[in-house]
C-alpha cells in the first residue's frame, strides 16, 4: 500500500499516467471495450499491483473527479493532467475527513465500480498480483 504522507517527484511522475487513465472512468460518455483495454494497458505498464491500483482509484482519483458521476455537466473530455496530478497528490496527504465526505466518497466508488470491473477484466493476469 502506498504511504499516506505525500509523494516524491519520482512517484508523481510514475503515477501521472495512472491518474490520467483512471480519470477516464469518470467521463460522462460510455467507455468502449477498446477504452477499457487502453486503460488496462496503461495500468499494467505502471508496475502497480491491482490492490495498489484500486487504492489509487478509490483514495486519489475518485475524491478529485468522482463528482462528475453524480452531476455530469455536459460532455466532458477529461481533466488537465497538471491539475489532476496536484489534486491527486493532495489526496495522498489527507488522513481524516468528515463523515459526510466519507459517505460521498463511498457512493462515488460504488458508482465507478462497474467501469472498474470492466478494466480489471482487461488486465493481464500477471498484473493482478
């Protein structure tokens, strides 16, 4: 599991493509099987285990862009990589949050779960360590 005390610049560079790929799960357009395979390819090449990727999705990406699943605002083509990196890095530094925010994040994770399962099915078995 990743440390909750922030990320080094090297860790940020390694995680940037993962954050970007995972943020695609929050687009308000339906992902195709090719999209799922592309996301899975990026994740497989990251070197993170499935458990680590799930942690990154739930604790770093979902808190930043998860609200798009609740209240989509028209066609959304994604987020700026620099903004996403900064926001996701901030999430690695948070330890406690209020109950209402934990409940909101739980709901967002629940909403993204079907798309995440499709991506997991596209991951090569050796990535599912």
